[in-house]
C-alpha cells in the first residue's frame, strides 16, 4: 500500500468516526448504545488494520 493510499484510508476512517459521533449526538442516542457503536467501529478498524498487515482475518477492504 502506498503512502497516499494509507493517508486516504486514515482520512476516511477519521471521517467515519467523526460522522458516527455527530450522528450519535444529533439523534440523542444514550451512552450505553453510543459506547457499543464506538466499540464496534474500533473493532472493525483493528480487524481491517490487521488484515492489511497480513496478520488477522480479512475484511475485503484493501485499497489498491
């Protein structure tokens, strides 16, 4: 993966986390459910990063 692809992936991940937080606040989602959503986002991000490194299971989200 090139450096540009890595930067774009990082930008997209930051945008997803920001949008998720803004939507959780906008719809007044309670703290327990908001925490679950954030944990799921983190787990998906970690699994994607591990698959990119070739260590864990793949998600099919490789940037080419």
